[in-house]
């Protein structure tokens, strides 16, 4: 996915869920973003167009709680119940789908 489309989708999600969007790094082929929920809780978005990579992670206190990664057309999930594991899946989540899942999880765990 093109970097401008990643930024546009992330900006739309940030506005919809009242999250603060921070651009961490950008090159011609790479974008790294954070959607801040609070100081220690955020969604990290990393896209490398050259490698076909989109990584999404829900992070609390520098620990991944949940994630979806793709590279070269192969996808895997780091599920809520075991975020260190890799569960291979057919498709990656969109940024919007990932944020919805993350927000539901945080509400269920009373972290919001």
C-alpha cells in the first residue's frame, strides 16, 4: 500500500476514535506512525512498500498486546491471549479493522 494511503487511512481512524497521530519516521518507501491512546498505550503502524510489509501492534508499556504483520504477501497474527506467538492467517487486517479490534479489547479489559 502506498505511504500516502497509509497516512490518509490512519488520519481518518485517528479522527474517528479521537486518537493522536504521530509520525515517527518517513522515507520514500517507509512510514512509521503511532496512534496514541495515552502516554503508555498506543497502536504502532509500520509500512515498507518495497518489501510489501504492513505491521500493526497494540502496545502497552513497551509490550505488544496484539498484532498483525505481513511481509511479502504472507500474514500472521499475534493474538491477544498469546501475543508472542505467530498464528498464520490468509489476510492482514486493515488499519481500521485493527483499531476496532484493539479498542474493543481495551474496553473489555477496562484499560480505557
